[in-house]
C-alpha cells in the first residue's frame, strides 16, 4: 500500500485532451413484469451503464468498499456495470483526467498539486477519515522522534513532498533535514529495503505496519498527523473529473451511493469484507488482509457523521501548508477541489 510517484508531467499533458464520456451497454437483468392476467408481457431489460474505476495501486484494504459494492450487487442495483482496474504504466489521476476511467483512487496531495496546474480532478469522498501514514523504522534503528532522523538513511519515492514533510516535523525539534540521506527506493518492498538499504520509510500503517506485526518485526511509527494538524489530510480519496460530474451528475450520485454502501458494509462486517477482497485478489495473504481489515474498518468513518465526509478546513490547511513550502505555484481554490454533494445523507 504505497503511494505511486506523482505523474505531474503526464497530468499536464492530459489537460489538452478531450476526455472520453461514459459508455453504456445493453446488458439486461433478465427481469420480467406481468401485464394483464391473460396477456403477460416481458419487461425491457434494464440497461447498465459501463463504468471504470482505477485503483491507485494493487488491491488492498483501502479498496475493500469498492469490491464489496461490486460483489454484493450495489453497483448493479444502481444501474452500473463497474469494472475495477489497476493503473498500469500511468497513474490513476492521469487516467481519470484523460477520461480513460470515470472514477479512481487518488490522494488529497496529488489532487491539490494537479488542480493548481489546471488538471480538473475532484475528490468525491475520503476513504479514510484521518491520515494513517507516517515514517516507520525497525525498532533497532532507535528512531523515536523526528530528531532521530539525523544521520539515518531514508527510503522514498522521489517526491518533493517527502523532504518538505520531514523538514517540517524535524524543525519542530530543532533538527536538520540536511543530515538525512535520501535514497530513492521507488516501489521496492519496505521490508527488503530496511533490511538492506535504508533505516526508515513512509508507510501506511494499516497495511505495512500490520504486516510487520504479523512478521514479528516491531516498528517505531511516527504518524505525520501527530506533529501538525495540517498534515492530517485525506489519503486516499475517491476522485472523478469535472467533465464526468458535469455531464452525468445522476450517474455520479448513483456510483457514490453504491460505493458508500460498500464501505459501510466493510465497517460493519470486516471479516466478511476481507473475504470479498480476497475473492477479488486471491494472491493476497489471507492473514494480512483479515488483520488489516479489522484494523482499518473502524477508521474508514471514524469520528465523521458519515463515510466519505470531507471538511473544507482539512483541504485548506494542507494546501496552505504546501503553498507556504513552495510546493504549489499558486494557492488552491479549495471550493472546487472536493465536494460532499454526491454522498448519501448521514443516517
């Protein structure tokens, strides 16, 4: 469950393309209705609209609600034939912006960066209510605070945000980020990297941290949100494009209603939801999926009134932080970056 490298150059290219629209297929449900008693008539099969949802990475427990919504028929009930795909050589953001997929899994940080470069992505829901990512190190590296990063080797994916976050939390303790050695490990396995090349890396605890527990390899975990409210941003999110939203708002509402049901099911039934994810991705480790799902399910909604809810303050705090650190060319128009309008009402 790692972040992919930002594909900003690709994103800048796709804004000159005409995004593809949503297709339909004539796949029927086979249901029938009765007319008069003497003359039964067949009901016209219900048309399902073909939809593509692109993941940010290989399937994991961040995505369980999507697979649950498909497996349990929530998408079909909403009139949608949903294909959940992986991003391949391009990023999910690129595919959404170009129209290759109507929806996808993204991150607040990449949407913020993209929108300030005229990429019209929109966040429709927060998958997890609070940031569960942070810097993790095997306990034998003795990294108990950001000050302990000094003199250590950090394994990252080459994003300027990494050093900015590291610098931000290290400065709070009078530490010097220039004393950290940065090594680009790309998509390398965390456990291989910390054994061979680096001392610590940025992970999602709900996947890699849980795997460390199962391996009997305890970690020191420094959640970035614990050092600044501005770093408690939404990661990951469900995203779409302005064009898709404008062209078919009813479809977007139907998709988000069904997706919400999928995540609510995962919240209420973590073990059953884990089995659904394993059915969709049988190569995953069963023990890891079940343990991760049990840890993550209550964190999907957490203290929010409904799954997916996003706050303007969270978007503003993080984008202001990015702008202050010259990670953005201009301030973000927060009002256009996200919306709660397509989520079902809180129960």
